[in-house]
């Protein structure tokens, strides 16, 4: 028997428009699942029961009014429960940034992106778990239980959007908002078996609170289907006055959702197992997923070619310089530094040694590398690689060693993703493969600047050929 959490975002939206399901019924269903199962997967730091029910009641009125008036103009995500990552602001709701330093902190406004999602009609069910200040690629803090992949509760859900991915994979949300500054949407999407999009730099506003001078981080969707992710991306897209990085809107009448419904045509696709991190050996399961994806793309009629990536290990120290400096952006009273986790103190300590000259040189160096890389790869419609270099790792794997080695382990686990944060290109995780133990293994497709639509069309074609929507973990 189909249950509410079996339905996609698109199916839920249609059921609400047609009066087959009410937003209140849907919201209560998800809140019940969060209350019963949320701690098992460590998905939420804050559950907003009262806010969600208020928003669901308003959505129900809006949907009923639209049906009475026979108006098609109902906001596209009216009544859909979508949780927000706990790095992002929701007015009147606690925002911890994954740190006990901020465990009682209330946001006084919405992020611009959150406001866009609200105007699209979402119901906010809570704030999803994130590592301290969103820095690591795993989600284990003192705010709540570790974020675990629902496919094996002994293993990490990744990070920094670990709670968001755990929530969607466990059926605690039909889709979720995440953010990605070095792989933080694609990594948890891979280890939780989901489709996630890191958009092109400038596609989604990062305002108003935190600056990202290097343009590494951006918000994006995590979902079970390509169409659902595209629908969320349409709602999140947009710039605001003062944004450092902007993109023109899509042509009139064009949407990312429409891209999910059309064939991509025959594409030229490069593929490579190369990565930039010394010592980052790729697990055979990840190689198998990569090979399977390459063969499928060829079977679908695309021209698939091996390609040498034009970015090498020399770029890694420059990225680290920017990453370390970003770790220092959250203002902390020196008397509270000892409340921070060891990995956070380590990264902030490295960042405090970085000079302005170091940052400017690293930014200039990476810009030059990105220019050369894009010139070399622009002949390809997409580039295929593994998303991560290993199947999901055990909870505690990164923290069992000292912070310096912890950071090295993180780099070796996720040596592919940050390249596209540096360049700003769009990239997606496609959840094609499972290993013999039943653990999800994703592959990554990256595209040209501004061409998320191509990646979405291609991913939808892959999904139609090898559907994954009804593949669920035991907790489902």
C-alpha cells in the first residue's frame, strides 16, 4: 500500500492541487516519522512542529481557494514539507550552525533563499543536522546524534548536508535544501543514495548573512528523483541586490523542471578517474560504479571518451588556504573557543595563520587554473567521475585520529568534488550503483558554466533507463 512518504514532491504537489491529500495530513505524517525515526538517523537538530502546522494550515486554505477559483496559479511547492539546513536562517527558529556555542541562537530573519522557498509554498518541518560551521564532510557534533546513512546505521551520512540527506533517504522529508562548499550536497547524496545538485556559482543567492568571497559555496536541492530536485532548484534560483556572484535568469518560459522532461540529445561526455589529492586511492566499488555509468551512457547513445583532467595536486594547497580562511569567518568569543570541536579548532587555527596576501594569491592561482580547466573541458557536454573515493565510512572514522590526520582522511575520502566549487561549474550526484553490501555508491556529472539544464536532462535520461526511486533502506 502506497504511503504518503512513498510519493515524490511532484506527486504530492499534484495531490494537493487536486484535493486528494491535504497539506495538514502530509505534514502530520512527516512530523510523526521525524518524531519516531529522526534520532536513529540523526537528521534534525530542531523540529518545528508548531511552525509546520501553521504553514500547513495556511497552505490548505490556499489550495482550497485555488480549487474554488479554478486558478492554476497555486505556488508550485504549496504544502510540501521541506526542511532547512542548520547553516541557513529561518526567522524565529533556532540556528546552531552545528555548534554548542550557538545552541540557543534564534534567527531574526530568513535567508534570501529560504524566503524564495517560502514564497513557493513550502512547509518548514525543521532544521537538519550539519557539522560545526559546515566545515567537515561528515556530520558528528555535540548538538545532536550523528547523521547516519539509513542504508547502514553504523555508517556516516556524510556532510555537510548530512542531516538533509539522511532525512530524505529515511523518508522523513520528500526532499531537502542543502548547501555545497566543497562537495557538501554531492557527498551525502552519494552515501545516502540520492540525487543532489550543486548549481552554477551565482545561480542561488547566498545572502544576506555570510560572505563567500571565493564563491565556493552555494545552496541546492537533495531529492529522490531528478524532477523533484529540478523543481526545488527552480524555486531556489534568483539573485538579490549586493550579491557578489550573479547569473541571468533562465530564458522566459524555461524551467529546470522542463529540462527533466526532455531528451538531452547525443552528448559528448568525458570521463576520468583522476583526482587531485595525493594518496586518494579509489575503492573498487567506486570504480565499478564509474564503469557502470560510463557503459550506460554509451548504451544510451552518447559519445564517451577518456579525458585527462587539467587540474593537478598543485591546486590543493591553494584550495586549503581558502578553506582555512573560511573557517575563521564565524565570530567566536575567545573565551568560547574551547567549546569548539577539535577539528574546528584545528581548521580555525590554520586559518588564523593565513595572511591577506595568501588569500589573494590562492584566489588568483585558482582562477587561472579554472580558466585553463574550462578551456580544456568545454568541448564536453558533461564530465563523469566518481563522487567519492570510498563507500560510506563508519561513524567515528574521521574523529578517531588527530585533527590533522582527520583532515587528510576527509581529503582522501572526497578528492573529486571540490574542483567544481573552485571553478563554479554545476555538478550532480547520480545514485546509480549499490555495492554487494547494499550500500549506495554515486557518480558525479559536471557540466559547463550555467548548464544545469543539460545535467538535469542527462540525469533524467539515466534515471529512466535505470530507475532508483523505489530503492529504499530498511528504515523506510
